[in-house]
C-alpha cells in the first residue's frame, strides 16, 4: 500500500465512511438524550440549545465561524497575497468584547423579557418595532446572499479539487445534507457536531501545516518556515506578502489595504460579527430555566474566552498553509494552477493515507456545522421575530415545525442565488465588501443602544434605515464600476466619484463616523426613550453583584493571554 499516495485510496474512503457513521450516531444519541430529558420538543431548545458547558460554547462559536470560505478562500488568499487578510482572522480579542460587555446586557434583557432573545428583540425593546424588523430583514437577506450561498459555492469548489467531484454535485449535496441535519438536529445537533469537529479540524489542519513545512524544508520544519518567508518576501514587487500593514503607495497591496485603515475596517466588521450577529450571539444565549445570572454569564464569558483562543488558529490552519502551497509550487513540488485549490492540494499531497480520511471528516463536519448555524439562525429569526408575534399561543411543536419550514425556504433561496454567485470573479472580496457596507450601521445602532441613554428610539430606527440604504446604493455602484476600478463616463459618475471610487475600507470608516453623527443629531429632535427602555440598559445593584460574581482569576488571565497572543502575531507580521 502506498502510504504517500497523493489521492484518496481505499483506506481513506474506509476511514471516512466509518467516521461519518460514528459522527451521525454521536449526534443522534445527543439529540435523543436531550429530547428525552425535556420530554418533548421545545422551540427554545431547538433554536438556542440550553445550558451547554463553556468549552462546548467556545467550540460552537468557533465552528459557526469556520466554513468552506476558509478552506478555499482564506488558503487561496494566503497563496496569492500572504497575510494581508489576517486582520479578519486575528479577531480573538474582539470576541472577548462579546463576553465581557455584551453578554451582561443581553442577560439583563432576557430577565426583563422573561425569554431568550434574538438581536431584533433587543432593538425592538430598546428602539422601535420597526428597528428590529429592519434588522431581521437585513440579516435574512445577508445570510442568503453572503453566507449560505458563499459557503455552498466554496464547498463545491473544495470538493471539486479534493475529490474531482462535479461542482454542482458537491455544492448541492452539501446544502441538502446540511438542510436535513439542521431540520432534525436543531441547535443541539449543531452544538454536538461542533464539539466533534473542532478538535479534528484543528489537529488535521496543524498536520497540514507542519508536514507542509517539512516538505518545503526537506524534512526540517524550521528550514521550511525560513524558505516560505524568503519566497513570500520576494513577491509583490519586492515589498513582500508577509506584512499585515502596507504603508507605501508604491506597494500594490497598499491600494487594497491602505496602512492602518485595514485594522480599523477589520475591527468594525469584527465588532458587528462577533458581538451582534445572530448566528454567533445565539451560541451564548442558551440557559437552563431559573438558572442564576452569575452562572449564565460565567459560562457565556468563558465560552467566548475559549473561542478567542480558537480564533487565533485559522491563520495557522488555513492562511499560512496557503503560503506554503505557493512556495511548494514555486519549487515544483506541487502543481498549483489555481490559488483556490491550495488547501485541497495540500491535503492530497502532504498527508499520509488514512490521515486524509480522518482530516476530511473534520472538514465535512466543519462545512455542515457552519452552514447549519446559518440555517438555524435564519429559522430563529423568522420564528421568533415574524411568526410568533402573528401566531401567539401555538404549541411548541408547531413553532419547531415553522422553524424547519423556514430552513427549507432558506435552502431554496440559496439554490436560486448560486448561479449568480458563480458569475462573480472576486468572491472573497465581494463577501468582505458586503460586510463592510452592513457593519457600520450595526455597530452604531447596537453600541449606542447599549452605552447611551440619550439616543432616542426614532434615532436608532432612522439610522438603521439610512445606513442600509447607503450601503445598498454603494453595492449597486460596485456592481457597475467593478468596485471602483472601472473608468466611468457621464455626468452622474463624474459628480459622485468620491462615493463609488473611494477605497472600500476608507468608505466603511467614513460611513461609521457619519452614522455616529447622524444618530446623535436625530436624537436632539425626537422624543426621548421611555423609562422602560432606559431600564432595559440600566444595571441594578443586584445585577452588578451578579456580574462581579461571574468572573474570577481564570477569566482575567484567559483574557490577557488571548490579547497577548494576538499582539504577538501582529508584532511578528507587522
């Protein structure tokens, strides 16, 4: 048997088959045990999960973030432009803000409302009914256009390169399998799958990293790292691709990621994604009925700290292996005709037989868990924010069924959008571009809603609407102008050059500033929030006591270590 085969052999397929059966059995058992304990289906448990340990929460947050866009897009970006995109991945410190700042406010809101909340719930309570409805609409549209479809598209690409599978078979198969899993598994299934796939994915990816460096260095990992850095430092017209910051205008990457603006822009997106996005926040909201506030917040915070540690890893799991693939291709050790094929080719070429099968199990679980998280969040938003207010008093089983139907609808919409996504050449940049247009609005509305008692309900509503409109107008101009790169003639285009041609990160920062000014300006001319709305963001002495009781030495040390590790990465790749 050829242990160094560069393709799947019978041993890999056998390991893959046995592993998938084992994963399915483990998930089914966890769901059966959970439902037996509940004595029936419960919509809250289906959509949110209940009382998971902090380490499971951490793995679930990490797994919800890791999708096929990382396996394909991040590794491909590493092969093409080095660590330039690492800002979006080095967000471990940003997840800490969710645990330390936002979780106490969300828990306070849960206490006020007497139920698990969604992000639109929070905005409806703090601002107006329309503000929450707008967020639901924006989130559902964003999930269909930039989450579900992108994950399916890049999943199809990954399986095409790994197994030679037809793209549509891979993409459609991934969506169908995930849809079935989400419908019957709910949040408990997602949580269980996350806890299974996270260690497999991490161990397997680091095997790719170290074995890839060993191959590049002729059996010496340190030599391989030096060889990779030397090669990447020669790229980009001598400016190199081993720098997270590009300061000189002569550097071709400066025009895409200008100076320190890239850090600010990535942080804005990170703040929105990690602290206010439904499919992430949903992982920390589950709790046991009647559970003490301090215990809930402790578990949630420690889950975010664990996720902060995990989030440091993707640069080593995917981005740097992409850089290794480029260096191996330059030496003629692998054939890398397309950068998007980098990770699949690394798996094929550097992992021994049998290990390929084990690692692929983790990859499949990661794809399903990530896509299932989006499906589940869509079902949650539709059920909690649209259906329940219209159909009150229905049975829990009925609400679960509605959530499952909503999942099927999302699957159909994802199918319809896939052919359009296929025609876009810059998928990864398009994805980040969409996020940069949505993030400033969410950051302003949520941050001001929590931290300021002077911001009025109507100010939040108008800011949400205006920010979304500005973002969508900019998106339309991006379609026509190739994100500002094309030369456009005509009175309209000449008069609005500043709007459509400004660098996307610079535009994001200025949009954030404008919306901050706008929300406070409108607050001067609209009715103040009610006492009930202010009470929703005001900590009582008892609640402050619960917050203090919820953290200890472990939380402080863990937080400092996460920040320190992020700082070290920035220092090395400055």
